[in-house]
C-alpha cells in the first residue's frame, strides 16, 4: 500500500531539462485553470497547504514535483485555458504543458481533470484530441462532484462512457473521503 501522507515537495521546474533526481515514475494532473488539480493533490496527501491552491485561476505556474512514499512523483501542472492571461503567456504555458507530456519516459499516467458540473468545453475537447493524437495514456477525473446531484453525476459519467468508451472515468471531490480513497486505489493499481 502506498502511504500518500509520506510526501515531500521536491522542486518546481522552470526548465524541463532539469528533472529531479532520482529518476522515478511519475503521474501528473492536467486540466483547465481552477478545475481543482492542486486541491486534489492536497486531498491525496492529507495536507492543506503543501500544494498552493486559490479560488482565482492561474495559481500554479510551474511544473511542481512531489515525491510520494519515496516511490514516485506526483506532478502538479499549471492549468490551461486561463482566459485572463495574455495570449502570449497562454501559449507559453500550453507549450510548457505539452513539452512536459511529450517524450517523458517516466510518465506512467496522465489524469485529465474536468469539472463535473460543466459541459465539455472546446479547450478540453482539444486537449482530449491532442492526448489521443499522441497516443498518451490518460484517465479522466470529474472534479468538484460535491457540487452536483448524484443523478446528474451518474448521467455525466454515462455520457462520457458512451462518447469515449476506452477512457476510464473517475468521480472526485476533495470533500468525499470515499472518492479520495478510490483515487488512491486507482493510483496504487499502476504498480509504481
Ligand atoms: N467544492 C469543491 N471545491 C473545490 C474542489 N476542488 C477544488 N475546489 C476549489 O476550486 C478552486 C481552485 O482549486 P485549485 O486546486 O487551486 O485549482 P487548480 O486546477 O490547481 O488551478 P490552477 O493552479 O490555476 O491551474 C479552489 O477555490 C478550491 O477550493 C472540490 O472537490 N469541491
Ligand atoms: Mg493549481
């Protein structure tokens, strides 16, 4: 069993060439700004402040490495589609995220977070197409599930399963312990 509470912040990357040592397998979390990536990590780690979160989009600006149980890295990434960021900065972040995801032999799994409450946005659809295009292994996490009814959630999950049958769909909320445990089990199954 992985002890997610045994976690250390390792480093923030500005330059993708300076990956942390030792080399370990890694998993990462991507999605629109404010979708809940950093909060999810705090929930997994059982911390409140290790990963910086904010109600304002654009909080995470670098590629942040956390080492879990001396076994693997969890990587927190900046969000995409942050409209208030100047176009040039948006493109820079997008390139950084794509650069991180491509050609990373250590990357075991990508978790794409989508807000459970909202219809798939154009930018999310583009991200899914991009992941498919490069044949990357990803699962979808529906975030903030506490904000919708059980019926609405079930409908959303079924819609996803119909539209993208090959991709695993995981419901998640930082306020739902069962879902936190469920995600930990999924990660444990990766066998890192
Ligand atoms: N109700 C509820 N709120 C959540 C949940 N997860 C995150 N939030 C809130 O959503 C806001 C954004 O959370 P972050 O974790 O900073 O989002 P992020 O995806 O890391 O955002 P960027 O770093 O800007 O890309 C914060 O106000 C969180 O408290 C959840 O499961 N339920
Ligand atoms: Mg963040």
